[in-house]
């Protein structure tokens, strides 16, 4: 998909004026949609082994404290 | 007399063996059912729409208690954050249809009858 970042250029003078205005206005904006869904990494480091180790504990924790879970 | 005893026994058994929401604070249960608060993948409650002072107080109160439990339960070899994460996996799995939960990409979703969208590391 063609983004708005490409501009058709007229004369050199016109192109310079357009480019300056664009830079003053904050540059180009890419309006095409990303290819892949955005995945926000939870920023937690955890191995599968730790998940297995903690899972039964987590289940018991929820059972024993129903008021807060 | 026997009828009263039977009824009392039945009620006490129902309360003891009842589903978890029977022991939740009514304000918390109501906020959950209305989709005002929801489960986050990090193991804590979040506010779904516009925060209010009451909702903030509600989730802060519960989240502090959760954090204490996670801290107590995180054994040697794992962190509080990891314990919270694994509990969050389970909590999202246990959301009732109609309740809100947060997907790994940050979107708030409404739980339906199909399995929830969870971090791939969840069991």
C-alpha cells in the first residue's frame, strides 16, 4: 500500500517548499495497516518450566482466597 | 423442627461449597458482572472504561491483597511477578461469560463461551 510519505515532485523549488512544510508539520505519516497483529509483550521473563511449577499453586491460591479472585 | 434443621444444613452447605463469587464483596462482584473491571494477564484487576474514584479504590484494595498472596506464595526460584502471571493465566481462564478480560495485546475483550485469548505461555 502506498503511504503518504511519497510525494510527487514538481520543480525543485516547489519540492523544497513542500518538503520544508512537511518537516515543519512533523514529517510523514504512514497510513497503511500493519501486516501482523500488534502483540504487546507483557515484559515478563518466565520459562515454561516455571509455569508448570507454579500452576498448581496458583489454582490452590484461587480456591483458598475466593473473595479477592 | 426437622424441616428447619434440614433447611439450615442445606443453606450452610450451599454457602460453603458454593461458587467463588458467593464470597466476593458485592461491589466487586457487581463491577465484574457489569464489565467495569476485568482480569489482566499480569494477575491483577484493571478498570475497563473510564476510571472513577470508587473503581480505583475497589481494585487497589483487591490488588494489594492479591500482591500479598503472590508474594507469600512465590517460592524460591520464582518471582512475585511470575507467580502473579501464572495466577493471571488461571484467572482469565476462569472468567465467566460476560465478564471482561485483557488480551495479551492490551485489548479488553468480553468473555464468551469459547476459550479466552491468553498469553501462549499459559497452560
